């Protein structure tokens, strides 16, 4: 990442953290996730799992990423989207930092989840394996890839925000965030290959359960990340061309 891109990501991240809506997402989603898990554990008389903090942080990060892809729709509302689309710097240098800032801000969901688990009397598991760090980084990059793909629809149509929230829980299920894919239907396991988040979640869960992680899942998630980045790149180009030809960039 170039210095200019890093500065733009930092700028957009700071702007997000000054917005009460995004701060609310960072706090409420992981805390609610931990609270539900703690309630279930209490009802079953079982301890809160060591991996709940990661599951809650991942759920919050994806929720924030999905909602924040609508920032492009907000740019349309502000009337600045047409100006961004004709920037001489190119669409990638303008829109990628804007969307990537959501993943950077979403990383704050993990410390919030850790605090929530500790308040509920749970344990925070950790692994010194390098795969732990690789999984967290790959999860963040996967969020960026998926968010860029979602953002294409916000350029293409002003109605995309209506369907934005519908992507949160299905991806939680497909990626194995809510429950392990081992107990999921076969068709859900096949769909999970398309999610760039599945591998990191499965790897972290295996590491915290003292099981052998599957590098195959990480490899599949890396391939899915590259695939969605390519889809987003081609989609942005086509969406901008369509929006310019139809004259819909400035329509609310």
C-alpha cells in the first residue's frame, strides 16, 4: 500500500470513528453476540468458549464492513459521487481506501469483544502460532474484498442500501462465525468456499481448540479473496460506465 493510500485510509477511518452510527456498530454488535452466547452457555450449564471473543469480533467486523459499504451511497446523497467518479486519480485510488477504512475500523470490534467476554466471566483464548496472525490479517483483507464487491452495487444503483442489511447474518452462517461448519448442512459447506472469511474463522477456532488447523481452508479463502477483488475491479469499471451513460451518479 502506498503512503498516499495509507493516509487516505487513516483519514476515512478517523471520520468513521467520529460518527456515532459507526461507533454504535463497533460496540453493539460484538457485545450483543457475546451476550447471546453467554445466555446459551448459562442455559446449558457450560462455560463460555475460549473462541467466543474472536467470533464476536468477526461478527462485528463483518457487520460494520457490510453497513459501511453504503458510504458510497452516502457520497451520492452528499452529491460528491460524480466528482469522485471523474477524478484524475482513477476509481481505484478513490474508492478502495474509502471502503478499506471499514475493515481498519472494524478491527476495534475485537478488543470490545474481549472486554465483553471478560465481563461475562469467560476466558479469552490465544495462540502464539503465526497462523493466528495470518488468519486475522486474511480475515481483514477478505472483508475488504467482499465490501468492494458490495460497493459496486452502490455505484450501479441508488436502491442498493435497501438490501444491505440482508447480507449480514447469511454471511455469518456461511462463514462459520455463528457455529462450526462441521455441524452445518452439506450445501452450506459448499457455499462456504465462496466466502473469503471461512478459512480464517475455521483456522482460529481450530487453534483455540488445540486442534490441527487446515491449511486448505486458508488457501481456499485466499483464492476467494483474489476472486472477489477481481470481480470488484471489473464490476467497478462496468458500474461506473453504466452510471455515466445513464446519468444516474447524482440521482438520489
